[in-house]
């Protein structure tokens, strides 16, 4: 399935617009990740554990969106948007959502 942030695909014709599809993933930060991220904040550097968690959540959200589009008969998703939001009392959880327009292209 072609998944793109653009509104069209070069040299492809959209034959049917199916509708909006989406996928979401919520990840929680655990105390070990928080501890090591805090140390990195003090000494500088990147937090690999958080980056990996973000990538995993993004992949889950995109996969769910593609599965929904496939169930509806689409073979492409246009105008994909990824959003990241913190949730919980201390922003202890992160939600990644992906949405786009499911279409059939030829």
C-alpha cells in the first residue's frame, strides 16, 4: 500500500475516494526510562529509549491506519498526518495518531 503525506501521487489517478482512516498508539513512560532520560537531560545527549518508544508508537499507528484502509478496499492513503500528544497527569503517556484519506488508485 502506498502511504504518503502528499495529496496526490505522481502518474497515478485516484479512481475512488473511500474516506478518512486513522490509527492510534499510546505508550507509557516507565521509571527506568525516566531515570536514564533525566541523567541525559543533565549531561546532554539523546534519549535512545524514548526515541525507540516513539518510533514503535508511530509504526503501530501507521500499521493500524493501513489495516483499516485495506479492510475498506483502499490501495493507497493520501495526505497522511502524524500527531504526537502527551497524556496523563504529568504527561507520563504519549499518544501518536496517524490519519489520512484512503483511496483507490490505478
